[in-house]
């Protein structure tokens, strides 16, 4: 007996696709409106400091770089996207996979996009929604 259901396995490409869509949107915003995309190397740096018990920084950009932080950040970015998709499919159930509807996916997507503003940016020392930075819209 397997504890991993086929519906949860099918969430993996959903998570990859959603994360890729997020990344493509970030590139559109970058070129169309000069909005700087997230620096996933900083995500990797944040994660690489965690084994030392450091979970919050006064300014992560000033923290010493860590080996492979960019690779760690990009891998974590996609793993988080997959994890969010697995949680969504587990919550919505197999029926949603058989007959997906747009509204729950959009609402969940918006909520998960807001997570970095409430978790990651404060941990980086940037404040909620990067409020401590000179130009929060450019984070």
C-alpha cells in the first residue's frame, strides 16, 4: 500500500507549471515596467544560514554569501511551488483534479504569492512587504 496517491503525484507538474508561470510573469513585469524580480540567490542564502540556527537577518543582502546559494534558491523556489500545489490538491481532492475550476485555483494562487511578503521579506530584514526598503515595489 502506498501512502502517496496518484492525485498528489499529479500535483507535481501543476506546481512546476504554476511556478514557471510566476517566473514568466516576473520577467514580463521586469521588461514592461522595470520591476526587479525576486533575487532567488537571497532565498538560497537565507536557507543556507538556517542550519546554523540563523532564521532572521537585519539585512540579508549584507550577510556573507554562502556557497551554492543561487542554486539552492532556485531549487527551493520550485520545491516550494510543488509543495503549495500538493497542499492545494490535498485540500481540494481528486474531484477538483477531474473537474478543475478557476476560482479556487486563482484564490489559492494569490494567497501563495502573498506568502513571501509575510514570511520571507521580514526574515530578510526587509519588513512586511519590504516596507523597510527605500523602494518596496522594486523587490
